[in-house]
C-alpha cells in the first residue's frame, strides 16, 4: 500500500508520516513547504526507502494526478490552519483549503482511490455546553473554519455524486512536539522560556478539547483502514481545559512567574468552547491514551530541549505577521 500524504511536513502530517512508516506503509509526502512546513520535522525518516518527498502544491492538478496514480489512498492534511491569519487575510485559505481539496478529490475520483479529508471540530462552531455529534449542522464562524466546512461539503458531494470512497475526520485541538509557534501552546511555551509575555485573548475562559498529536494520528490511521465510505469521525478526548488553565500549567512546568500573563483584546468572533462527542470513532476500536497532564509535560520538555527548532522560526519571516498582529491587540 502506498499512501499520498499531503501537508506531511507540517505539525500533524509529519507525525502521521512517521506513524505510517513505522507500520511499513510506503509514503509519498506532497507539501508546498509554506511558512509552517518544515522538513526538519522528518529528518529521522528522510533516508527511509519507503518514504519520498515531493515539493508541490495541492492546487496543481498535474502534480497531484501524477502522484495519485502511484497510490491507493490520499490523506489530506495540507491546509492553511491559523484562525488569526484567516481573519487578517482569508484568500490563501480559500485557495488551499477549498480549491486544493477539490483538486485532490478529482484525482481520487479519476484514479478510483480512497481519500481521507482531515477536517476540524471548528466546522460545528462554538457550543456552550454538551458536545457535537457528526450529524450536527455546520456553523463555522471564521474564514478558516468556513473554508474547512466547504471542503467537507465538497468531499461529501463526491461520495454522493460519484461514489468516491472518502471519509472525513474532525479532530479537536492538537498539541505536541513540532507545532508551529503561532498556536497557543507552543507560542506560550516558547515565549515563557524567552521571558516574554503570554498574550491571552480576552478573559481566557474560552476552552478547547486538547488531544495529543499522536493520539489523533492513530485515529486517522484507524479511519484510513476501517472507516466506512461517506462517514465522518469526530476525534477528541471528551475533556476540556480553558486557556487560563493551560497557560498556568505551562508556567508551572517551566517554573516561571504567573505575572508573565497579559490579557489583551479578544480575537474577533472568538469561539468560546469547542466540544465533540467521540463515541463513533471509539466504536472502531480507538481511544485516547495521553492525558493532558502527561501530554503538556512531554510538549513543554520538547520545546525546552529543541530551542534550535523554534528559535530559527521565531525570527525572520515569522516576525512580520505576529509583531503587527499582537501590537494591534495591545501587547
Ligand atoms: P500546519 O500548518 O502545521 O501544516 C500544514 C502543512 O500543509 C504545512 O506543511 C504546509 O507547508 C502544507 N501546505 C499548506 N498549503 C499547501 C498547499 N497549497 N499545497 C501543499 N501543501 C501545503 O497544520 P497542522 O496543524 O498540522 O494541521 C494539519 C491539518 O489538520 C489541517 O488540515 C488542519 O485543518 C487540520 N486540523 C488541525 C488541528 C490542530 O489543532 N492543529 C485540529 C484539527 C484539524
Ligand atoms: O479546534 C481545532 C482547531 O484548533 C484547528 O482546526 C486549527 O487549525 C487550530 O489552529 C486550532 O484553532 P484555535 O483557534 O482553537 O487554536 P489557537 O491555538 O490559535 O487558539 C487556542 C485558544 O487560545 C483560542 O481560544 C484562542 C486562544 N489564544 C490563542 C493565541 C494564539 C490566545 O488567547 N492567545 C494567543 O496568542
């Protein structure tokens, strides 16, 4: 079996590539190496004979078709993924997350292969209490989540209209080693190590269901092997932690003072709480294995031990967007 993994140089995709290789599956990784793609995430597998890397864009039908011909499945992680960036500049989200997914769906259809579309719990929108199931309506609120919801609908239409063998996974917030330091956990961990302020949007009472990245990758692998055609699978732990509690845990693990916390203006249209019901994926034999206390310790340790990985990122290109972004919000 050869799997075309797109976005395999990013955070979750790189963990997934390593999981497939461990299971002796052949992998072709197609990644455009945008700002969040990083081949250092894959340096331990780059010489593996079962692995090959192609630098290319999922919006390019020629490249995608050439690679899809050699594969029995596509797993699409490639996306623009940061909510704040989507609010500042949505165009690239529509291009990659919608048009890019369409190109992959066409390639899967033409070559009659399976496709797993990696989506997000954000497509359901915010829920004050309780949890969303897979049959709940989509109420995305940001350009990011709307572009992901559009890709979900396109995927389901390909199942319905063409009989494409596709599944969708909707996971909650991932965290772990190799996450680009724009998302809250790596941003706050690296800021705290550097003695910089941790910019909490608004009250900090917003909450997320945090899943350790390898738990999500195991679930995607289960869906790849056992997921039923046309089905959607939520992937989460079923437990929420609010942003202030996440932040305090990071500071405690790093033995840093809580005075580094700074409340700044809120994210526009900030979703207060995400929560998904994971009973459907559990029926396929999956369950989460890493508690938040274990996972956050592993993650904070990794960022402490891998300063060369993130220090390179937090200079140069990175500064352009984030300096302006946080200045506007009052940091
Ligand atoms: P990431 O930003 O770390 O990685 C995205 C990868 O996609 C990068 O390697 C980038 O170079 C590549 N890419 C972007 N545009 C591309 C294009 N046009 N062609 C080819 N490659 C392209 O993102 P991530 O956090 O690893 O997220 C991966 C997937 O999981 C995304 O689809 C995201 O929507 C979804 N997801 C993420 C989370 C999370 O908490 N991080 C949660 C649920 C779902
Ligand atoms: O729910 C899954 C989604 O989780 C994924 O689909 C997205 O790709 C991923 O980016 C993530 O979206 P969030 O917006 O939830 O993640 P982020 O890390 O950006 O923010 C998490 C929470 O922390 C959110 O309530 C906003 C808050 N936050 C974030 C940043 C970056 C802050 O308070 N300050 C910050 O500087």
